């Protein structure tokens, strides 16, 4: 009888820790962090942030430096990445026909891993792979990483999962689109 009590108590405590982890992942900030540090907003020109990509078929693609670019770095195995992906899909659906905005959902995994995953999940997002190394301003070992770029500058960044269809995010994007 004692061992069942210990087992159930352990399961309940473990479940509470899991709930807390999910809560803290999404409660930090729903709006992307605007960069203000001089080292993070460098007027280095579009070429430094707009490295070539490949689509899932291996065709070369260039990030469009004339648009507001939503760049998300993710992986199929990343739990927080998977938690935020539905909100990215919702945000994409809202802006996919806007000629001033472009989306780049980037993975370091190969197409043989990514393509079946996105098909199984039903995502209709533009998925890519970097065809080189990440520029210093977009490099990091944490995922998900999301950047909003314009004219070669990082306007906002979020390291970790976010709720991308939050009204604060949409207001930030609308403000940026108006200035294009």
C-alpha cells in the first residue's frame, strides 16, 4: 500500500513540474523582444543577414531584403518549437498575401526529416534550410529562435517559444509594415 502511494505521489509531482514548465515557456512574454542594444542592431547591410537558403527540394532561395522578414529557426524534435508552430501558422495565414512581408521557417535538419513531419502536421508554411553558416546576429544554439528583420537589421528577436498570433505581436508587425 505504501509503495502505491509513493508511486502516485511521484506521478502527480512529475505532472505538476511538467505543467509549470509549459506555463513558464509561454508566460514569459507574448510580444517579441525589441532589440535596443547597439551590438544587436547593426547597420551592416542586407547581405550580412540575408544569406542564401534552399527550399525543401534543394532549390536556392534568397531572403527578400525589401520585405519585413519573419525568420524562425526550429527543429522537428524540439518540443517548444512544436508548441509555437500552430501560432506561426495562424500568423502566416494572416499575412501570407501581404506583399510587404515574407516568412522563412528554417531548419538545420534535412528535407527527408522535415518534409514528412510538416505533411503529417498539415503545416502550410514556407520551410527552408540555410545554405551556409548563420550570420553572427542570427547565430545561437537555442531553439526556437525567431527574428523580425528589415533592411538588414534585427528589429525584434525571441529566443524560446512564443504565441505568435498574440495581439501584441500583430500590433508590432502592423507598425513595422506601415513604415515600409
